[in-house]
C-alpha cells in the first residue's frame, strides 16, 4: 500500500515532466504518447505495462533486441528517454494500479516463454514485478536469461527493505550513467 501512495505522489510531482515528454513525442510522431505492452505479472497474470513511446508507430511488435537496426525506429526524443530510462516513468501507473512494485524482477514480455518458464520453476512468479530489480543493477539488457533468473532467485530469497533500498540506490546511479542499456 505504501508503494502505491509513494507512486501516486511521484506521479503528481512528475506530471509537468510527463507533459513536456508528451509534447515532444506528439511533435515527433503524433499520438499515442504511451506505449502499452502485454507483460507477465505476479502469479503469471497478464497486465498492460505503460511506457513513454520511444519508437515510431510502424515499428514491428518485437522486443528491441530482435529488431534489425532498432535505431531506425527511434523517434528523435526516444534515444534520450531510453538512455536515462525516462521511458519507464509511466510504470508508476502500474504501481498505482497494484500491478507492480518499485523493486522486483522486471516483468517478462508475454512471449518470453523461456524466461516465464524458468521463473515459474523457481517460484519467482509469486512476487510482483518491479520497475527495477537485482538483475537490473547487475547487468540489465546484457544478461542472458538464465543469469537474469539466478538474480531473480537471489532477490526472492533475500527480499528485505534494506535490499530494496540498495537496489533503488544503485539503480539511480546506473541510470544516470546509462549502464547496461543496449538500445
């Protein structure tokens, strides 16, 4: 409940920035401002995750790492939003709705069956996904799926307020340096 209240307060505080980013997205490629994507949440339930749209409307519906030359699909503000993970700020809506937490495993794409299967076998699926997590501060996009799941298992077994604060602290600094961002 506390995370939902904090997310709501952050959302209100960041609303002026949301309007600025929305303006540049609309200017670059029109509506919509948000990109909604089917993701897998707690207990393998599906939900729509919100992000700022960083890619053109005609971009194939594939994970960025599977696109041939993903740079060609970025809208002008897209690279900036991705580099500093600003595109993830609308995830606050998912926290407010109770679908995500600030910290937890990043939600899998609906079609990442290998990741979903490994997380289910390890009971990682029993916790809410997060905006950031142990895997994100230890490699992010650069990690192979089995290694990502190992980090998720570590988080599941060692969850605590102290670990969450550590993850949030390191996320902030890694985000400023754009560490581990492939696209």
